[in-house]
C-alpha cells in the first residue's frame, strides 16, 4: 500500500509542479504525464504527475472537467522541519502571493509554526517541533 496526496488543478498544475520544485530543493520529479496532442484544449496539460518531496509523494493533475470546488484549508500538508532556516525558506516562498491563517510564531506547542495557503490554494502547516 502506498499513500500520496492528489492535487487537482484547473489548468495550472504544471505551474504548481515547477513552483513546488523551486520551493523544496529536495523535490524530485518521479513521473510527468501529459494529455496527448489530440486532446483538444487539454493537449499538453498534466495528467497525474508525481513529485516526491523528502520521500512524500504529491500527485498533480489538471482536471478535464470544469468544477465548482477547489482546495480547502481543512485539508493541509503538514511538514515537520529539523532546521529553522529551511522552514523560513519554505515559508517565505509559499506565503508569497498566498494567505496566512496563522503567522509564523511560537504558539507553545512548537518552536515555530505557520499555517498558510499558497497562491494555488493549497494549505500548508509548517512546524519546527
């Protein structure tokens, strides 16, 4: 059994894929899959594409069907960091053009914690225990 977080975008999955590769220096592309050239408006867009970040797998894809839903903050990607500088680097990149739910601070349950939503609407909890 293998788990992965599946992120469904509406046309900007590839932008998010490359963005996360910049945010996380240890990110590794595992598979890049695209809609075929005869797929009309979806041609070249991402079919389920896999990205590994420190051994954690994200799958990103563009939806062929328009939908009313998007990402919700009630589901977030939680990251424990071992290094404050690394947490700060990731925080600063993800918060750029995003929203802050809980600003980076010491909330008593960890040294540093932030809950943010990136520019794509994906929610992240960043923690330095």
